[in-house]
C-alpha cells in the first residue's frame, strides 16, 4: 500500500490550497453518483480532501492510525484519501470473501500515480499489472520459468556462497566493533546478493552490489507517495519532483542496461563468458511472449521487471531476519532450542537448505515470525474489476482495497494469546495455519488468492536458511549487553524496528 509515509508538513503547506479547492469541488460533487452507494462506515472527513489531513496530521505511521481506528469502526471501514477511496479489511472472513470467494472480482490493482507509471512502464510488472492477459503472461513466466523448484535448485551454490559471505562480513564487523553488528543491513545485503545473481546470471563484487543497492533505494525513495497523488489538482505544483523522477528513471536504466546486454550476449554465444551462470531470470525475459503483444519486452521494460524481482525479495526478507534476531535476544530459550535442533540435525557440518526441511522447530519459529512480524502490514493494494459487494457494502471500481494483515494474524478469535511470540504454538498447542490460505485464512504474510506472492517458496527458503546459519555460527545477545530490546516499529518500505537492531555476536566455536 502506498499511503503510509505522507509527511505531516504537507498539512501546513497545502491546507489553505486544499480548502479553497474543496469549496470549488464541492459544487461539482454534490450530486455525484457515489452518494447513492453504501460504502463501509468510516471517520467523517472534509469535502474533497476527505480524511487525508487527519491521517497525515496524526504524525503516526499509517498502520498505527489504522490499528487505532479498528475498535471504533470494526473490520471493514472507509478512509477517503483525497480523490482515492480506501476500504480497509482486517478480518479473516472478509479477506476470505474478497480474495478467495470473490477472488476474480478483487484481483486487479487500482490506477497508479504518474511517478509509479514511469517506473512500472505503465503497469508492465507482475505486481502492478491489471488482472488480465499482461499480468497472466508475466506472472506465469515468473512462477513457472524462473521460480519453479527445479530453477530454484540451480541457484543453491549462490545461496551457499551468500551465506558464507554473510558470516564473513558479520565476523569482520564484530571484530572491528567490539562484537557489535548491524542486523538488517547485513541480512538485506546477503539476500540482495542472491537475488542479483539470480536476476542477472553473474555473481557481482561487493562494490557493484552496493552501487545497485544505492540505485534501488533511490528509486524507492522517488516512489514515496506525495500529496498530489491524492489531490491531482495540486500536480502543477510538483513539476520539479516529476523532473527529478524522470532523471532517476534514466539513471536506473543506464545502471541496469549494461548488465542486461552482457547477459544477452552470453545467452547468444554460449561459452563466451566464463563467469555467466547457466540460467537467470533475464533469460526468460528476452524472448517473452506477452498475450496481446507482438514484440518481446523492450530494455526499459526489462529494467522494470528486474527491479520488481530485486525489490520484491530484499527488504521483506531482511526485515524478517531483523525481527527474528530481536526475538532470539529477547528469549534465549528459543535461541538455544534452535541451536540444539541444528546440532542434532547436522552435527558439526554447516547447515544447508536441505537440512532445514528436517527441522520442525526452525520451521515453527519462521511461521511464528511471519505471523507476528509480517514484513509488510498491508498486502499490495487490490481493486475490483467491476462494481462489487463485500459484507453487503458497495465496493465501486477504482476503490483501493487494503488488507491489514495483523488484523487477521492477531485476532484473538483465531489465536490463543496472539500478542505473544510463541513458536511452540505450532508444535504443541494444536494451533496451525495454512500460510497459502488454501485451506482457510488465519495469517497471510504473503497475501492469499490469485495475487499471492509468487516468491513465497523462495523467500521461505531464504529466511529459514539465513536464520539457521546465523544461529549455528553465532550466539546473539543484546548490544550493549544486558539491555532490553525495544520492539517499537516504523515504516521504511517494510515495517522495521524503530531502533535499528545492533546486536553482540559471539562465534560458537
Ligand atoms: C519474506 C519475503 C516476502 C514477503 C513477506 C512478501 C509478501 C508479499 C505480499 C504481502 C504480496 C501482496 C499479495 C497481494 O497482493 O495480495 C506480495 C506480492 C508479490 N511479491 Fe512478495 N513477498 C516476499 C518475497 C518476495 C520475493 C522473494 C519475490 C520475488 C523475487 C516477491 C515477488 C512478489 C511479486 C512479483 C508480487 C506481486 C504478485 C501479483 O501481483 O500477482 N516477493 N509479496
């Protein structure tokens, strides 16, 4: 979802303009059709701007604002964000009705703001495409040709190397800093290294990885929502930002195209590049047939598809690892149970991804992690392909349907003691949940239904493997030692720890 990071300062700058505009617009909207629709209830707002300034002016992250409205408005409510109508869902029944029972109806995405349209090549990505032929072609390609179990196996050595390099980096950082390491930064870097190799078919050196990472972060910052995304009438005031966005897009293309061309040459002349991997995501894109199109993707479109691949799995996975380590530090018993399981399963050898399939406690820890700390608190925004009903309310075309994941995963009607981080619930307590939502919805860190995350299997391998290696190699403690972990959250693309986690590590051997 994208409404999360509107800076409160906009409140002051644009209040006057928006109120003026309100006056004019109210005349046009008085007799609008939407008056006859029965939308879910929600906090009263201003004409035209709706609840926009209540949200932005609260100074709270959007997920916090939504959490506080739940007791008052229940599991389905409406927020008017300027020209956008947002309907928030936060119960398993409603998610089931929308994404499973009426899955085809709720499977599309709403219109994008102009900046996103530039970077998505007019919705030419799996995540942004409208529900239709382009989405089907791109998604099928990603799932069947790039992320199938067989293709994932070909990258096993890439994951092993990335884990070795992660351990090396952590050791060096700890040695230089009295045992202290930054968790998120290192975990992100490790997974980014894997995704880059999978995407471009070359293992890059650290300098190049950092350059790519900087580029990716610049793009994400450029995509941060602005006030004019919600009040298009204000767009003329943002021409500088639009120009900047175009420049960033050009930089992004200039940075990525050389890697694309290098791979294209290697695919055309097999054996010509000894560093080239046997397969990469790029290989599936060069000649991709997209339903309804006569030509394969252009280079700018390939840049966009590669960025999606890298963005989808980097911050999400890194964030999961940060919360995991925080939980292990808070609860040394969980950490030592995990270490005991690793030792009992692999003895003295290095734990690898085959082993993690035989470690029920690790699997329970990861599941509990994704229940209690889903890396994103909202799934990507859904929208309807035609006017629909949900829980008896109207959901018009163009509505942003937002799913608040903790509303389901922390529902006391579904979970015993839901606030507690307790991996044992999946082993002893008779509690379980199908993470794919096929047999019912109780938690949905990857979404459910037609738009469920296509990276689910790969991401689960990455999280399991990284945790196993990090706990096998090191004992994790707080930094400074004997301080308490602060579990406050903040939004930074994903929901990360407000106080970025620095931990003390001690090598086990
Ligand atoms: C722990 C890691 C991850 C989490 C928690 C996660 C979570 C999610 C969520 C919540 C959605 C939205 C589902 C919806 O719209 O209902 C999603 C969609 C998506 N994810 Fe992931 N994801 C992760 C890793 C990955 C990876 C590794 C990739 C690929 C390399 C990826 C690629 C995508 C794509 C392309 C979509 C859009 C699917 C569509 O619209 O059809 N994700 N993910």
